[in-house]
């Protein structure tokens, strides 16, 4: 990704203020992390060179699943002509031995990890007419509880580490990061007992506000004859619900995450990206100090869609910026809605797109 132009406050800002902004903008953590979209790891056999070539194609398929959000690409036959030269797109690869669980036992399995050239893969996506999902993806907050061995365990709590690992692995395979709640006294007071999580979605929304997630996944897993799970995905302005069922706990939990990411991709991936560049003005309120200025600039610079930023004015807690976008305004609005740094305000301010900096 070509970084956006880094711009500092206009003349009139004190020199010390500019130094503080520089330090924060370079070193501070971002609210929306870039995930490892252009790399993948697959099982492989080292019997001959043909198997390695097949492994590279499988790894490239996984990368395309991450970028587009389309699970079906893992086995889509129409993709074959586009991935035939997968090995030629590889920038770096390693052969690894990984411990995996097979039938209740842990075995050592050879894996191939590969990182592909970003520009070449992006060109492949365009040539194949596939949708594109921005690499800037705020994490999904996960509230999941499972009844196992007679007790209710929560992902991330004592005894629920294995469940958390299953959920994270499923999300990693799709290029999405998961965050687990702290499950501290504040969470317990706001969210209530996990028995009610699926039914009490508004309480979960309230408890999740401090984490500023891009989405909230709620799950309750238990067993009768089969393992059964009820899921809810809470997004800004709506929710989706579904069930998963099966013989194996791991597969039921994995499928719940996979369907959640299917829904996220359908909501945010662009199937008909806007062409050409756009230039707009945005007015960001709530920028009362240098930390707020740095957070705003750092976030906008992290977005693929933003090519450059010009600071036009700073006054009365408001920042006025000129943005050059690689795509249209709709793409920027979608990312802002997904993120946890800025939010869109109603209307506009002197013809500018009105945004506000979140606490």
C-alpha cells in the first residue's frame, strides 16, 4: 500500500504541539489493524515438486478468500486459470512442521507458509472480476459461552482457552481479528450472566461500547444429541441470527465464526467498486487537543481508500481536511461506519462531509 501523504498542522500551531503530534502519529496504536491478507499457511506433502506447486495454489486460494470474503473460492473451479501461476506470485515462503489435532491426538504435520505479491494479487482480483474487501478491518468482539462437562465456560475465561483458540483460528483464516471481552466486574454488571447473552442483545451492545468493535458476535453452544449453537452478529443499525449444528464441537464453533464473516463480507465488500479518484472535504468535530488530532490523522492515513490528506483549517474543536480518495465517497463512508475512531454526523458542514471523533 502506498502510504497517504502525512500532513501536519497549518502555520500557527506551536512547534512543541507539532512535535507531540509527530510522536503520537508515528508510535500510537491504531484502532483498525491491518490483517495479514496476502499470506497463508497450508498442509502439504514433500514427496515431489508437483505437490509444492499444488500447495502454492491452495495458499493463493486462501489469500483470495481473505481479500474477497468469498468462502466458495477455496474450491471454485472457475478460479483455476487465474491461480495456475501461483508460484510465480510468491514473494517469500517457508516449510514448517506444525502440531495439529487429529482424532483426539496431536500429530506433527508439514506445512507451507507463503506470502504473495500484493500488487500482483490485487491485479488478479480485478481481472477475475472478484469483489474487494478493504484490508482495514476493525476487530470483532466475541461473547461466546459453551456448556461442556456440566459447566458453562466462556471463551477467554479459565477453562475456555481452547474454545478461544478455535474461534481465533477460524477468523484468522478469513483475515479478521477477534477480540475477547475482559469479563471483569464491569462486563459482568452490564452483560449479565452468559445464559442470557443470545436473548439480551441490547445489554451486550451496552457492555461492548468500551471496546469500540467493528461488529459483535454472540454465541451460546450446548449439546443434546448433537452440538448446537445459536449465534447473533450485531452490526451498526442491525443484527443477523443463525444456528449451527454438528457432531464435533470444534466444527460447530468454527462454522459459527465462518458464517459471521460471510455476513461481514456481504455487508462491507464492494462487488462493483467505484472507479476513478475523488476529492472531498471532511469536517471532523471533537478534535480538542493534539492527541485527538493525531488519532484522526493516523486513522485516515491507515485507510487504503485515502491517497492523501491536506489540513485546511483547525478551529473550535473542529478539523477541516481535504482528502483525495482512490475510490468514491461511499467506500470511505462504509469504512467509517465499520471503524471505532470516527463516526458520521447527519448533514454536512459548509458542504463538507461531517464526521466526529469518538472518545
